[in-house]
C-alpha cells in the first residue's frame, strides 16, 4: 500500500487492484487494515475511518479520515459533490463521449449496475464526463484511453455507463469485454481533490503504465494535466 499524502486529518493511498477498500466478507487483505498497519509501524496513530470505496478489482486513489469529525466532513463533501474525482480507463472500441447522463439500478442478484429508465424504482441519477485522450488500432480492433471526471458516485457507475454507451472497459468481462489478456478492468482512480477547512488535498497518481493495456498508449498521456 503506497501512502501518497498524509496530514493530521487525512491519509491518501494508492490501492492496488485486487484488494478491498476495507474489511469485508472475503477476509483477505484490505486497504484500510494495511494502511493502519503501515502507520503503526512508522510510529504514528493508526486509527482510520473509511469515507468512500473503490471496487476491489479497480486500483487507484483512496482517502481515509484520521478522526470521526474529519470522516463526517469528508462524507458531507462527497455527498454534496464537492470532491473532484478523475479516472483513466481503456475501452474496447470507442464509446460515446462527452457528458453522459443515465439512471442506474443496482441488481443485487447479479451484483451489477444496469442502465434503466428514470421511472424504475430504485434507479439513481449517474453523470460523468468522458474525454478521449488517444485512440489506437490493435489486432482485435480499436481501443481508446479516456479521462473521466465523475460527478456522481454510483455503484459500478463508470463500468456500466461506458458499456451502455458503446464500449466496455478492457478486461471487464462483467460488462461485456472480450479481451481476456487482462482479467481486471483497465480503470484507475488517478486524481482526488477537495478542500477541508484550511487544508487542500490534491493528489494524482497514474496506473502502472508498464502493464497491459496501459502500456499501449503514449507515456505523455499519464502526465498530470492539472
């Protein structure tokens, strides 16, 4: 677990894919426990409070609060859309881009988000902005590297919306990818930015650009544009 930023109120880490954000029923390693352990080994106070999650199969930036009052404050910022969250994704084909607005329904039986009509009971508004950074040709067709700004934080939102708008995320077989060279979705949370009182948190970190399919694209795409 890589700690990228810490203060008396917050800790931001880069969570690898395949690790849960916090303890769950799988009883495997999780980001919260591993980060607490690392802080403890460094002689620091190790209490952490989760305020948001990343899917287990998705890598990227994750913030923890270091006290209850900060946890409440960050949760309020997130619920009020006061946090900037950016992702990178590689897709099989080129999806519709720009501002994508849909309604998502969480199908608990399939553990999957489904784009549905606004009128469906339980459907929630989902909105993101997808910008193509580079499009390449591969033996199996075109792939696109997208920068995504997330306006709402719904269950499997990016994965479901991109698939519904014409191109699943590479490696995301749950949402239609047929590229089995990677077994996890090529999706990473690469920027978190928010202001908490006098503290401004703005952290960026690219995915592992030596791994497939990130390595298909130009290195300059992974340099922070902020």
